[in-house]
C-alpha cells in the first residue's frame, strides 16, 4: 500500500486471518500525522515495542493448542460413556490432526509423533506433581490405547529404588513387550529388594541361555503379551472395574494439567515440530510462524581506555542446545567496535556482512560458540560506557552462556620487544601452559603499519589456529586445553570444585520463556565444562601450545640505523648467554628471559603491573628505556579476570636449554672440558690470526696527506648520509666494518688435482679446436643414431613379412584340413545314403501291402452291424493286430 497526498488521505487494507507484521515508512518535507484504526487489536510502535509482542505465540496457534488440551479433558470426563467418549475422541483427533482427510499424508507416522510428544509433556508435568507412577502410566496407556511404547512416563524400576511390596511386574502394568528375555522369565515372580535381587539379576546376565530356557522365555512373553493386551482392552471397555480405576487416575492427572492447559498445549506442539519440522506445514497457523521470534538481552559496561589501544568489550562462550537460526546485534557507542562469533570446535568464524555478524544456523557442538566484541581507540582516549547485545532467534531456548551474564572484566597481559630479523622470519615464539581449560584472545601490533604478519597457535608443532593481518592481527578466541594426564596430581579440593561440571546444563532466560533459572553453575564449573563432552582420545592427548608470529612477503624492511641497533641486540644477547652459562650454578633463576614481567603481571593482585612489565623486558638492564623509534611489536593476551592466574606464558628457550643441558652434561662427564676448549681456541687464534694491511695503508695515507686537502668541511656530507640511512629501507643488513685481524687463509694447493702437468692457455685456437672436437663427436653420434634407426626400420619390415607368411601358412593348413575331412566324409555319406534308400523302399512296400488288405476287406460282404460298429468306434481285428 502506498499513499501520496498533499493534504488528507485514507485507505482500507484488508488482511487475511493470522498474524501479520507490517512496516510503515513515512516521509514529508515539513511533517505528517498518521492515524490507524482497526476492528482487531494491534500493536504499533518502534522495534523494541513490536519485538516484545512477537515473542508470544500467535492467536491461532494458542487456540489450537488449547483446544487439543480441552479435548483431552472432555475425553477423560466421558471415559465411562461410550457414545460421549467416541464423540469427544473424534473432536480430539480433528484438533491435533487437521489433515486426516489428506490421502498423501501418513496418519500412522503422525500418531507415533503425537504420542511421543504427549508422553514427553505428561512426564514433565506429572513428575513435578509426584504423580508419575506405574498405575498412572497404565491409565494413560489405556487412554491412548497404546501397548507398544516403552516406559511412557520415564519411571525407574530398579530393584534398589522401589520397596518390596510383593507386587509382581505384571500387576504394575509397566513393562513393555520388548523387554529382555531373562527379565521376562522372572516377570511372574514377586520382586525382591536388596542384594538378593541384584544377585539374581547378575546370575541371569552372566550366563548363556539354554534351548529349553529360550522356549520357556518365549512362552512367558507370549502369555504376558496376551494378558497385557487384555488388561488394556478391559480398561477401555465401559463399565468394567479397570475402566473406573483408570478414569479416577486420569481425573487426578487432569486436575494437574487443566490449570496449565495452554502452556502444555504449546509445549506439545513445539515438541512435535522439533521432532518433525515438516509437520507444521499441515496446520493452518503455519503462516504465522515466519514472524515469530525469541530474543535475549545481555548488558554490561567497559572501563576507560587510553588512546591508540585495543581492548575486548566482552567475551563469553555460548552453548547451543538445538539447531536454530540466530543473529546477534550489538549496541555500543564505540564506532570501531566489532562483534565476532567463533565456532570453538572448528575454529572458524561465522561469516560477517559489512562488519556485522550475518544470520547463521547455529548447530549443537561440543565446545560452543565464543562471542567476542573487540574495539580500537583512536587518537583520543575513550570514556567508560555501556553496551548491549541482543541475540535474536527463531526458537527457544536460545544459545546461552553457562551463567546468565556475559563476562566483561578481563586481565590484559602485554608483551613488547624489538624486532630481530632471522632466517625463518619469526617475530616471536612463546610457550603457553594452563592449569585449567582456558579461553584467551590474542592481538598483535607492529610499529611498522604495512607489515604482513601471521599470528598462529601451535599444538605439538601443528597449527591449530592462525590469522593474517597488516600491522594488526587478532585471534578472537583460542581455547587452551589442559593435559588430562596431570589431572591426578591436582589437589582433591580442586577436583571436588569441578565435580559438578558435567551435570551443569545450559539455559538462559528469554522473553519467550519467562521461567527463572534453577541453579546457576559456578565459574569453575563453567571453565571445566568447556571440554566435558570431548572424546576420551582427545581428552588424553598431551598438549604443548606455542604462540608464534612470522613476517610474510618480506614486508618488514629496516633502515641502516635500525640494522645497527639489531646488531647490538644480537651482541648483547650473546654476552648474556655466556654470562648466564658461567653464573648458572650460582644463580639458577637467571634464564627467565622476559617472563618475570609477564608472570608477575598475570597474578593481577597489584595495580603497578605495567611499570614492572617494561622493566624486565628481554633481560635487559633496568635502566634501559624502551625505544619506540626502533622496530618493535606488542602482543596482548586477554584472559578472564578471575582465571588469569591459570595461564603461564614464557619465551620459547627450548633450543637454548638443550644446548645448555648438553654442555652441562659434557662438563659433568669431563670436568674442565670447557676451560680446555677455551684455551685450545685461544691458542689457535693466536697462532693463525693476521693483521689486515689495508687498514694500516689507509691510515698512513691519511696521515701523510697535506693540510690543504682536509679543508673541505665534512658536516653536510655526514648529515646527508645519516638522512639516507634513516629513509632507505632494506631487507639485507649493511656490510660489517672490515676487521683488524682475520684468520690466515688456508693453503689449498695440496688439495688441488691437475689434469695436465703444464697449464695450457685457452686462446682462440684452443677454443676452435674444442669446437671442432665437439662437432665431430656430435656428427659421430648422429651417424650412429641414423644407423640404429635404419636397422630398426628393416627389422620392422621383416616382422610385417613374417606376419603375412604366418597368415598364409595358416590358410594352407586350414585348406588341407578341409580336404582331408571331405575325403573321410564323402564315402561315409554314400554308405549312409545307401541304407537310407533301402529303408525307404521297405517302408513303401509295407504301406502298399496294408492298403491292399484294407481294399480286400471293404470288397467282402460287410454287415450293417459291422458298419455301425466301425462308425461307433469298435475295434477291428486288423487294427488290433497292428
């Protein structure tokens, strides 16, 4: 509908029955006034107001569900009257199966789905009222005339859990026809309690059944089924004692179901549609479901943030109980904030459209989905503010965290160091160890904004997750799993805190389902339940996590001054390694590298973490300040504020530790070995080092130069060189300064083998001679190759001739064989024709004699009787002889 007017205009819009969602868009240069009127109640407003109404079920859906439950009540009321019950049952069937006249739909399948859904609703409602017992289950079996479904109310019949009443299993009417053979044989015996019944069951379970016992069990089952069906039929027969008892039980159940008939009816249909979604299309309220939604809101706040920083607004793991279509919407006053959703099982990110999470079908998985909201501040600091995330879905319950609130308090650990190029283009490499299953977010920035960086997480040197960015890269959610082999080393108190993790369930309060949560799991249970559903093989796997960052495409080039700084860092690191090796026996805590600052900061108990963090970077002197003008990087690890002490991050020093351990082992096996090696090296260097003469010559020339030659002022040249060294970027380090002393070059003369005693000059004549020799060699090879090709062609012709001769020889042999066969067959055929001709003549003579005899008999005086007898089929003497 579209209205255009410069004054006043009205229109009537007729809508079919059902629930409709309309959108009104108004535009006017000055203003407008819209007036809506309808004979049916409606809701008009903004998105917040309308969405609250869309969480409710449609009127047709609610009415149909209520009619089904009311029909069940009528059937229970008229259970003793045949005619009234049949009429009520007919109405009941029409309400829950409106397509009963559709010949293409399976009514049997519908009946099975409806029965299972009804039993599910009854089990939940009657269990809350403490009415779920064997007698009640039998009453509903009689109501539904169902003798095949197993344990419709989910009653536990364990020998330890029920008292010894002396009632047999058949009297309770709870066993189905498909039970175990051993238990069927014992079904006519009174049930005992305690260890005696358990020993009887173990006796039957731990032995093989004999043929006679198998026949006896089959007979017992047959008699039991007959008795069971007769008992249910008697309960459906009006006027019997069983019918009266069943009606009384059904009325007790209806007293519980009647007050919540609408709620149970809606739950009944929802259960049916979850089991068989295509069934909804058969109902008239199907068209009302497209605008049915369910949503949940999560609120929180973020603290003040400094300028040019990155932070996590909120993060939590949401678990999906059933497959559904969902879309999250984030409302936050930070324009650079972005929401990400990661599948924790696969590590893949849910697709985004224009930096917003697109609608996606969330499937049930083991580790859930991590919702992460990250933001970056600009040149101005960011003040504290509030955020809200709305999760909109088509069904309920929606994906929800373990707790009813989303985590927005985090502990950020910053690791900063200078970039030192190497052969593998590795920027950083850190080892991660966790005490419990831990969720973290990783972010890395580089001082050079156009560097292509790959940040990856390795497990046993196998890449688990990775991300590529330009100057900035983020891994929104990484799950570090603990080693299950070390679990027995932990204290019993911590194990008891995690004991209820697997029993915790995922639920959330939404607008559609206003029931409160029953029992909220603790944060320890939430952490331990991250991997509670994993397979045993994966649980027992040992983990060794590594955070690694590498430079891609050789994109991080350095200036000459930065290369000089890198060289000084390498020399400093070498000296520290030597010093730490010498002082290692006296100071065992020396090899912590950069970890003391990170380890001290991850405790989160003091507020001066950042000051101590920059102080111990890279084991450098405490007085040295970090120079941000040099190539550097920053790695941020964001953990939950309450679980930050469970994460330990250390620099990867495995190779250095292996070398140090090897040297230590050598030293322990042979004391004084290192000192001897050092002395041997010094003796070799002292005996083989020579001074470079070029430096001395250059010094002499400069000293002998006249004073007039030194008059030009060098400062402008030096400043230009310095400018070029800062602006010119290169991937290769500048050449090192020429050393004053070098090792004496090795004399390779004894190791050189000569082909001739006298050296020969390779002039033009020699080159011409080599060319002619090479051409002669090529010509000889070509001649030999031509000879081989000619010989192969001749052999090919001879092979073809041999094939033709073989075919001709075969034809001659076939002709000779045919002639020999004809020479044998011709006399035999003539001899055979001779006997055939004789036999033919003999048969002709016999037939002629018979014809003559018949003629003579006909000429003799025939009697009338003889003629009649001949016509009547009497036997003639001639025929008889023949």
